[in-house]
DNA sequence: CCATAGGGCACCGATTCGGTCCCATTTCGT
DNA sequence: ACGAAATGGGACCGAATCGGTGCCCTATGG
């Protein structure tokens, strides 16, 4: 249903939590799991993935944890989704790789889908982690206007 | 991966094919399946669904088939996706139904997701079947720019 | 040297997806 | 009136994906 997985959803929540704290100090998976009201194994799994994908920097050993790899304004929703689910492509057809579509005759669909895909991508690229982290207090007026 | 199912993909192709023909005359599932290079059972299943959802009008009996229920300019990509997959919602959180999110504390995510969701929705709502059907010949310059 | 915390991965049950098939019903043509 | 041609509505099945847990390893601070 054009929907992202729950794990991606959780990733957005976790990233938001991390972004909302002091950028320099690490936060443990246990802490974050509690605050996000997620089971520890789940949170751990997701944080590991986000680390491997370069969105988080991890500190191993006792008193370890995670912190953002970049500033909260440099990370977008699209980045997080890509880290969790791979390239953003609505269909096989709409991926950037020039994979040839098997539906030759009827493939104006392809070109249009590519366009749709781009619109979605842009929308996701436009929202930064900083906005999400700040949304709790401010950024309420930013919601009143439509996007596209 | 924020992707729609293959059946939805097929639905877009089939709808495009139907829209590209004379609006008044019906086309059989067999015909359409051939032109879309899809197995007949698949095409049939999808066409039935689109009919039930009100996007197509069916003519039963011999020499039967399908035609558009509305003008090609009135039907959008979003309509087709909704017919195939239900309401467009990136996450449980972002649906329009005011379903309460379980992640209370961290739920600025909710509001932001709602915004993302809306952007996606708007993008899909903006593309009509008429555009897709016409894209084969024109609308090529709209593609010349890279995607992401 | 040990408790703490992340790294990696295998694994499992449940759901969804892609696809096929069957049978009932409708309708045109002869 | 009858039969071929089409749609209508499901049931059904194998395969892939999803959500979630657990285990064992390595790193590190006290």
C-alpha cells in the first residue's frame, strides 16, 4: 500500500530521539528503546543497521551507544528510508537503473511512473531530521501549507 | 520499499491501454492481456477488481469487455492505487483516521509522517490517466531531466 | 577481569504477494 | 432454444517478505 515497513517507522522515531539530544553524547540502545517504547532487540537491530549504513556512529564497549553521524539538518527522511529499505522505487520500472521494461508496447506507464517516483522522492528528500526533532514544539505552522 | 505491488503496476498499464482507445467501445480481458503481455488470469483478476471498485464499467456476456467509468482526465494515479491497495498511508500513524499513536512521547514523528504522506498523496493525485495515455507520443521532454 | 554494550547473523511464525483455477452467471449469435 | 464467449466471485497454493527474538562474538570502561 505504498507503505513503509514498521522497522522503517521505528527507525524514524529512533533517529528523531537521537537528534533531539545533545549531538556529542552517545545514547545506549537500552535508553532509546525505552523512550521509543520498543522492545530492546528490535531497537538494537535497527540501530545496528542505521550504524552500518552510516547514519549513526556507534561507540562500542561499556558506556557505549549511538550518536548522529552528521548534523540533523543534513539527514533527510529519504536517507533514513533508503538506509532501511534500499533505493526508493515505486516499481521495478521506475528505478533509476535503466532496466528495460518488459512491457514494451504499453510502456508509457514506465515514463509516467518515473515521474511519480521522482515526486515522491523529492517529497521525502525535503524533510530533514532537524525538522522532525523540532516538530514537537515549533514547526507547527509549517504543516498548515500543502506541499506539492 | 515504498513500492506498490506488481498488481497495481499491471493495473496502471491496463488502465492506460483502455484509456488509449475509443472511450465508448469495450475491450475484452483477452485483448487487453495480450496487449499488456500479461497472462489472461492475471489481467482478468485485476480488471474484475477495477470494475468492482468503480473505475471500469463491464459488459458481460459474449462480446463483452471493459470501458472506463469516467473520463480519462477524471481518473488519477492515486485513484487506481487506492482501488488496488486501499487507502494511501505510509504508516499506521499517517493514516487520516485519527488513530492514536502508541508512541506518545516521541510522536512528533506522527505529524511529520502525516505531512510526508500528504505530499506523496498529492503527487499521485496530480497525474491523470489522460496524461499517462498521452505520454507515449508527447511528454517526452518532461523526462529528459535526471531523477534524483 | 568482568560487567556492559554494540556487531553480526541465523532463525521462526505470520502475513502478504503473485499467480492459477474453477464454477456460476450473463449475453450475443445462430 | 442452445451454445460459445465473457465477466463475477472466490478458493487456493507456493514463495517471498515482514516483524520479532536469540545467540555468540568483540570491544571497552572501571
